[in-house]
């Protein structure tokens, strides 16, 4: 893991530059628009607002007995928003190196900065939105101390996205098809998670499949904190940490094998 | 990370700002990107190796100016990228002291939707100029790039020249300890090119080490103390500029001769048609005139250029044969338009039609000055009394320089072939000054 450690140190040394890059990335997502900075926040916000309107206000759909909450819309929003954050961060992280190719060719900068800025930019948009949702849930679900667990959950998700995004960025640099494949996996991944349906609704024999999705643990964590006011179960932390560790090992090997030629592939 | 800036590395003596030791760069060539992914996942080597550089070692001291020459594919760009730090060497180490600035491709970091000023601050942070420092440097950069109001418009509305000006002003805003230039002098308009050359010269005079890669032996000769000749990824020669350039010239001519030997033989046309602006028009060949004039369009523009070159006493060419010089004197009249009030310099070169260069001359080297005519153009008449050449076919080129002799405004390269007949039947090329006793 020495290599990952040196990457982390390079990232820390260049933290002011990462901050500039991140602010710039956020700004470039709405450059030339009249509403400006509102747009990146507005799009996910409107999507979850639509879930709430359609499922809870218009149709008033209800989940079964075992679900953590009865309202379908409220249930959906808690899982879908972190999932959208995950997809956004992973996808942008994955293309970050290819997009920054010309910059990396001309400037002696560590590639890891560019993956980090994409993931950080993504979280600077979705992080506040998730906290906003948490505040919006207080009237219906009460304010419990467990809400403090949101912060470690968010940090863990960011770490997961950073590691996964960087690994995919290297693979995508080697073979562009990776980006297409991952795009497909992310679009079907929502069905392999307890976002649309509570895990209790999945057949007992097939529940293990859900754990192949790195976000399953985190989604359940958010649901437990926001809907039930409970501290996340140990399985949430374990599953996510196992994913982060496994991906770190893979990433370490990928960086070691590609570091002296990565820029040539961009 | 052996290429990080290391001010305290003990292996580097204080005077040395850049030390390259046993550096090699391998490019791994995979048959397909799929093989690349497979190698990445399995760790097995399935690539062919291409060693762009092998065993390159040299040291640069403070204030030196080094020219890098070599054929295409000799590894020049790879070397510059390694020194700039955008590529990592496969073997060996590079130690650098202080700030290294590379002018590899200008304007690469700019975002088209943001304003020039915004891009200035962003691109500055990429090369290690923070916000406060940039605020301090900004007036000077704006002054240098001459963008004025345009600085607050999005970069996508800029012409390529404007982008390059902004980028050059930015990267050279802070004087580096080592400046790496990759053929970047040929940017922008003449006025800006001159400013670039002046700024680089100023850096050099105040102790900046410059590494300069160019195909132009002229610039290397004028700017550089030493030259590095790369051949097939190795250092072929490194040392005194003239010696290395001479050796490289021999190599280039040998290579060209070999290439010509392979090609089907045929008579050399009387006047070769070269590419490039300001070349004599085809019509002047048809009527076999000895007077060459620039195309009308070129002389209408405002930029400095060679207007005409007259060679006296040339008879008309017959068939494929070049025109023959009548008499013993070669008298060449070169007329050029300068830039503004500046007094330009004029250069001249004569070579064998198929073979070696004989001599090149320039007004600034000889302490001569072109004469300004009534219409504001400049003229030099160059006379070789009793032309000291043996019989043969020769080719001449004309050049127009700026006042300092550093920027080349215009060139008519090998634009006129002629034949000279020396009445005595002795073999040889030139008749050297000599004395019998």
C-alpha cells in the first residue's frame, strides 16, 4: 500500500491546488447559465422533489409492514439521493483523467489530483443536498442523536467514490470501453440495491446479490439513520469498509502497474 | 519520485541547476488497447518496448543556454517532457533545483468558457502561482500580452494568437531557474515574437538556465553556449555549439545524400520551388528573369518581408540548365521592408546546389547596415568581387532579421540556382586566400 500512501501524500501537498481545481470544476458545470451556481443543486433537488410529489402526494403509495417507513416517496428519496451522488462521483471520477489529458501532458502534476477534484466537486453538490434532506426529515421522523452518523457515512461514501473512481479512471485510460460498461452497470445497479424496495422484500436466497453493490451498505445506513433514527448497524460499516479495502488493494496494483505510462495513454 | 524539485539534494553541487543521470525512457507499445487493459489487470508483460531515450546524462549550470538538436524521432520532445516533469523516466534520475518552467504547448490549460483573467488565475495555480502572487503579477502580465479589454471576454472568443500571447505572458511572468522551450518561438505575430525573444534573452542575461529545442540552427547558434545532439535516443555529441552543429550538419547532408541516392535520378530543376511565405512566384521562373519579386499580396501587408532579390549579370537559363553567371563578380541586391522604424538586418547564404554550404553572411555579423530608400524600404547590395569559387552549380538564400538579429522575419530559402564557370580547369570548390613564396 506504499504507493497509495504516496499518492495520498501528493494529494495532501497539493491541497490548495485541489481546492482551486474543485471550485473551478463546480463553476464549469454551470458556466454561461443565467442561474449559475443554482443549477448543479437544482437538478438533483428537482428529481427527488418529483419522487416525493408523485409517490407521496399524488398517489400516496405505502410500503409493506416490514419496511423502515410507510411512505414510498420518503423511502425512495433517502436511498436515491446518495445513489445519484455515487453515480455522479464515480462517473466523473472515471472520466477525470481522460478529460484532463491535455493538462497532464503539459503540466507536471500528479494525476490523482484530477480524480480527486471530480469526486470532491460532486460531493460539494450532493453533500449539502443530503444534509438538506436530513433537515427536511426531522419533522416527520424526529431528531435523534443518530443523525450524527450522517457525517461518517458521507465521508465513507466519498472515500469509496475516490478509490473506485481512480481505479476506473486508470482502467478507462487503458481501454475506453470501460467507461461504456460502467455507465451500463451504474444504470442497472439501482435494482441491485435496497433503494427502490426494502431489503426485506427481496427473496431470502437472493439477498446476497445486493451486497455486490458497494452502495448497499451505505444506503441502508442512511435509511436507518434518517427513517428510523437508529445508529447504522455493524453490517453497514463492515460491508462498506470491506469494499473500500478491497478496492484500495486493486487500486494500489493498478497505480503501481500504470504510473510511469499513465499520461501516455491519455 | 526522483524528479521532484530537491533543493537540498547533496549530489547536486550548488552551481548545477539540472542534473540528468543515466536517464532512459521506455514507451510500452501494446498491439491493441485491449492488450493494455489485460496487462494492467494481470500484470503480465505483453508489450514491445520502444526506448525513446537511453542512458542520457548531462548537467546544466546556472546561466547556461543549451540547444537540443536531432532528427525527428530522436527523442527531443521526450527529453524535454522528462525535464519538465510531465513524464517519468523509466530509469535514472533527474535532479532539479528551483523553479522549472516549460513552454511546451501554450494555452493548454485554458477553459474556453471562462474569461482570460479567470483563466490566468487558474492556469497560474497549475504552475504554482497562488492567488495573491497572481494579483501582484497581473498588471505586468496584462501589459505584456496586450490584450486590454479582451481579458474579460471568454477565451473562446480569442484568436489563436491572443491565446498564445496570454499563455506566454503567464508562464514567463515569474523568472524560472530553468526554462524549457520546445520550438515555441514561432508563435504569434512578428511583433510578439520579438517580445518573446527579448524576454528570453533577458532571462538568460539574469542567470536563467535555458534548454532550447529547435530545428533552426540559426537560433541555436545565436542563443546557445552549448548544444546537445540526440541521435536515436542517445547523446551523440554534447559540447561547443559550433562543433556540434558542424557535426550534425555533416550528418544531415549525408542522410539527405543517401535519401537522394535511393530516389530515381534526374536533373535538378534550375529553380527549386520551396514552401513558405514570401517565396518568389512561379512566373519569375517562366520568363527566366534574374529579378525575383515577392508576390503582390505579401508586399501589401504590413509585416516585414523580403521584397526582391536581384542577381546581376545572370544570363537566361536554357532548358533544364541553371542560368550562368557572366563575369567574375557576384552582385546581389536584396530589398526588404522593415517593421516600423526599426532597422532590419539582411542575411545571405550560398551553397552548392547538391552538396555543402559554402558561406553565410549577415549585416549584423559584419557590422554593416542596410540603407533606407526613399520609399521606406531597406536595401543591401552584397558584392563578391572576383567570386572565389570553382566551376559548379550553386544555390543562394536570402534572410531578413530584426534589429538584434535574433528573430527571423522572412527567408527565401534556396530560391535561386545558378552556374558559375571559373575559366581555369582546376578541380575544387573555393579558392582560398593564399600566398606562394
